């Protein structure tokens, strides 16, 4: 009895710390995810924003179960990547208007169990063009017709530009062109068209195939600016060829950083540390540059 009283008195003198503040945890759902730099970038940002919690990548084998896990584990937000950006939509409670128009979700916001699908890729893409390109009235040739192409086409149309779609698979390219009011041509037309901007949204040239380019160097003279949404490597073969042709170039790094910053804003309501995120990714990739 006396031992218990002593223990209680000791506890009064040395109160136990209260429960830790609720951590805000975030996940990336994709397959594969091993190559992703999102965990590195987001964890650095969360630390700088003084948000207790972490961002973890999961290689998903069962998408429905993974989305249920977001609710069950009270995960605050999720990024979604290849190959789930469209498939995930059916498991969410709501799709916001922009994501519905893009036709892809790269961000999930969990508001007390209610999951909303959003898309920050299009915003990241437009912000990456920044003050280098005034989109309104310009013509953009987009190579590819997947998720990144959809995000770029949506952003360009929203900002008053026009699109021309070139794709390997005709049916997919034609469908995208129809949706965003532009013509479709096969990939071979790239050297015959003249436009303000050429954008590569295919994975051709991405690590480890860093010597590949979706466009022959001579064709690049037809475009004032060449954009690659690939950020690994930072300087793709396409961008190096474009620089050799004295074209203006924009790499996928800025789009990657901006879409990530927009996700953090949706999840936390706070502005993300853009410069830190940019440097974190650049530092990781720079040693591998040619
Ligand atoms: P996706 O939905 O799988 O689409 C890939 C597109 O590339 C398809 O149109 C496909 O053509 C085309 N393609 C693939 N291999 C090709 C080849 N060998 N020759 C010609 N065309 C080929 O992928 P995604 O989500 O759009 O991603 C594409 C790239 O964008 C990836 O490298 C990804 O990392 C990058 N990305 C970057 C950011 C960023 O923030 N910087 C954001 C999103 C994506 P078919 O239709 O004929 O199959």
C-alpha cells in the first residue's frame, strides 16, 4: 500500500508527458515506386514546415485495399502515380472539377474519412512554364497521350493556348486531341510541323535510357521552346539536343517540384518551401548528370 502511495507521489512530482500531437502522415501509391524522389522531397519539406509526420512510398498490389487503408489509418493525404492515376478515381468519394476534366488524379485529400481526388500535375506544368512562356495564343505540340499529356493539354487549354497531339498509338492520340480541340498526327510528323513549343510527355529518355530521344535533333529547329516533363535525368537527351539547336529549354524538375508543393498546400493549407524542395531533388540528381 505504502509503495503505491510513494509511486503516486513520485508521479505527481514528475508528471508523465501527454500524448504526442497527432502526426500527419502521407503516402505515395504506385507500382513501381522505388525510383520515386517524392519521399525525399516531401519529407524534407514536412520537416522544414515543422509538421510532425512522414511521407512513405508504397508499392501497391491491391488498389482498393490501399485506398481503404488511407481511411483506416487516418492518412492525411496521398500522392498517386503510374499506373493508378485513372483507376483510383472509382474508389474516392469525390473528384474535384479540374481532376475530372484532366481525367486523372495524382492527389488524394482525406478530410475526416471523406476522400477527394485532385490533380496538381496540370498546375505544376503551367507554373513550370512560368514567365518564360505566355501560354495564351501559343501553339503547343504534345508528344504522348498518357496522364502527363492530359495534364499538359488541360493546362494549356485553360490558359488559352492550343494543342496538337502526336502519339505512337493512334486511337489514344486521336481521343486526346478530340477532347482538347486539337488535331492529331503520327509521331513522324514532328519534323514537318512548326509551333511555338514542343513538349515531350512520353517516358522516352528517362533513366536508365538516357541516350534516347523521342525527336531527331534536326526537327527541333521548328520550335522556339522545348519542354521535357522527365526530370530524371535533369538534362535529357532531348533537352541537350534542343540546347545545341539554340532552343529555349525547360526541364521536368520545376513541374515535379510545383506539383508537389501544390499537394502540400492541399494537405496542410500551408505554403511549401519551394527552393528547398528544388535543391533537394537537384542535389540528388546532379551527380548522375552527364
Ligand atoms: P503514361 O500515362 O504511361 O503515358 C506514357 C505515354 O508515353 C503514352 O502516350 C505512350 O504512348 C508514350 N510512350 C511510352 N513509350 C514510348 C515509346 N517508346 N515511343 C513512343 N511513345 C512512347 O505515363 P505518364 O504518367 O503520362 O508519364 C509519362 C512521363 O512523364 C514519365 O516519364 C513520368 O515520369 C513523367 N511525368 C513527370 C511529371 C513531373 O512532375 N515532372 C509528372 C507526371 C509525369 P502509347 O499511347 O502509344 O502507349
